[in-house]
């Protein structure tokens, strides 16, 4: 049996949270081991819709989202590779059967502005002149010029490659089955018996994080869910903003974005069955069809496009839809960052930088109280 791999920090889970944390921890000069069951970025971080949007989040989350936004904008230079981040704007719209949402949009924009997110509320002729492809049922839009979308398949691997170039050790095909604190070190055992040791452990295992936390006597109810995605054939690039609906109805919660190659990526909140233990989730055709009904309301020009691929991915949801982020108050040296509840892709680089800062310096200016692991009891 080979000797345990020792580092300052071990990270379990190579999605965008773990990969970006590894990258930023190296920038603080700490040695890092990133451990991933499968390949980096193959789960939620690689299967998501790709929205890099700040609006629609709780106002108190904007400092973290702003931090992430700054990293997305410089990702190409920072990582030395292209993650297809396109700052083409993000717009939330509401339908005319819910006019009360316009007031809610305006209210949100006022509060968001105080946190540094500039939103422009567009209605009537101004809205139609800017976005003539919007359907007649669309009443108003809240437009953020400084947001957009990126390619999920590229992002986490790009962070991992940059982390490796900066000196991190990344172990793919390495599922951690045993985790314990022995003396000052965490000892982690992979399913093939390899051992990893570090005085600090960061758990970024997404929908699977509960299994690791349980080994430290911590109980988090994480519900796995699988939003349904699809993509159309390519058509000439014409729709700049990534678009989503502001609505309280899950069935109406649909969104789409056009990539520069021309395909329209479509997503929605209707969930498909997911089986995290088997690393499987399944598309329900009826969800795709229902999403398309509402996509047509948003942009009738898309009505006749053919869907060429459908997929889902498994994400962990907490009961209050907020992530768990911060140090464990039970086990010194144990840190958590998981449960991003369907909205963690945009936050990813900001989470990685914040967790690295917290681990390396013991503090961060980003407000983490709403995400405290303690809010679920011990
Ligand atoms: C279909 C879909 C659409 C979404 N759309 C968006 C969007 O448009 N915008 C947005 O902001 N967010 C979106 N999200 C949410 C976003 O994708 C997630 O919040 C984010 O990717 C979570 O990243 P993560 O690193 O925490 O988790 P993951 O990417 O799931 O990574 C966790 C990793 O941990 C590994 N792991 C688990 N257990 C172990 C173990 N025991 N040992 C070693 N490794 C382990 C897993 O294999 C996995 O790779 C979407 C999610 C899904 C599923």
C-alpha cells in the first residue's frame, strides 16, 4: 500500500465549487488535493443550463454573486482558457396575466442597485423595440447588461487545469468512502484503499455531500433534484440576452439562451427523477413538451425549431433553497460548501475564492451567516 497523500487542504468533490476552491487555495500558497469520484465537472457543474445571472437571487446573496461575476469576466485571462463566458445580458420577464410582478421587479431593482447590480426595467414600446422577438404575452423585462452565460462543460475542468498548473493535485476516479478526523489530520479513504491526509477538509460534494457530513456526525437533509434541459438545432445568432420568467408557478419557470454557434439551450424547473447513488437522472418527455409551451409564449419565433438533445443533471437542494457554506462548528478544520439548490453555477468561482480566503486567512468580507451549517441543527 502506498503512503498517504498529504496536503494542507483536501477537497472532496470536483465540481465548480471544488475545482475553483483548489485554484484559489493555491493562490494563497496552500498545498491542495482535490478528490473526485468521476471526472471533474461531470455532474451538476457540467450538466447545468449555463446561466451566469445575478438577478432573482436573494438581495443578501448579491455580494457573493458580484464576486463571482468579477471572476467570470476575467476567466479567460485568469485560467488561460476559454469557458465561453458571453456577457450578452440577462433578462427576467413577466407575463401580462400577472401584472403585479412589474412592481416586484421594480422593487427588486431598487434594492439590487444598492448592492451594485444595475437592472433596467423595460416595458411597452421600449421593450419591444429592443427585443422584437418577444411574444405578445410578455409584459415587462428586468435587464442586467453585465450578466450572461457560459459553457458548463468547460468551466469546472478549466478551473481544475489551472489549479494543477498552479501546483494542486487532482485525483479523478477517486471516490471517498471513509472520512474521519484522526489527531490533527482528516484521513480520507478511497474505495480502492488509497489514503489522503490533511488538517483541513473542504466538502464540495454537491448532492452527495450529506454522506460525507454524516461521517462527522452532521446531518443535512439534501434533496436531490434534476431540472430538465434541452437544446435545439442551430439557427443564425440573433438573441443576445439569456432569458427567464419571473413567476411563482414552477411549470412556467422556463429559460433559454442562444449560444454564438446558434443553438438555443432551454431549461426549466420541472424536475425529472434522480438517483444520486447510481449517478443517474432521467428526462421526462412531458416536462420537455410543457417547457416548450411556455418557451413559445416567451419567443414565438422559436416554435418550429427541432430539439436535438435532452438531458438532466443531479443537484442538491436544501429545504430553504440556500446553500450550506462555512466552517463546521462541531469539527475543527472541517468546511462545507454544497447544496446550491439549482443556482450555484454563477456563484461557483465566487464560492471557490471565498472558501479559499476563509480557510487561508480565517475571515472573509462576504456575508456567510445566511448559509451557516448550524441553521439545520447539529
Ligand atoms: C440541470 C441543471 C441546471 C442548472 N442550471 C443552472 C444555471 O443555469 N445557473 C446556475 O447558476 N446554476 C445552475 N444549476 C445549479 C448548478 O449547476 C450547481 O449549483 C453547481 O454546479 C453545484 O456545483 P458543485 O460543485 O457544488 O456540485 P457538482 O458539480 O455536482 O460537484 C460535486 C462533485 O462531488 C463529487 N463527489 C460526490 N461524492 C464524492 C465522494 N464521496 N468522493 C469524491 N467525489 C465525490 C461528484 O462526483 C461531483 O462531481 C443547475 C443545476 C442542474 C442540475
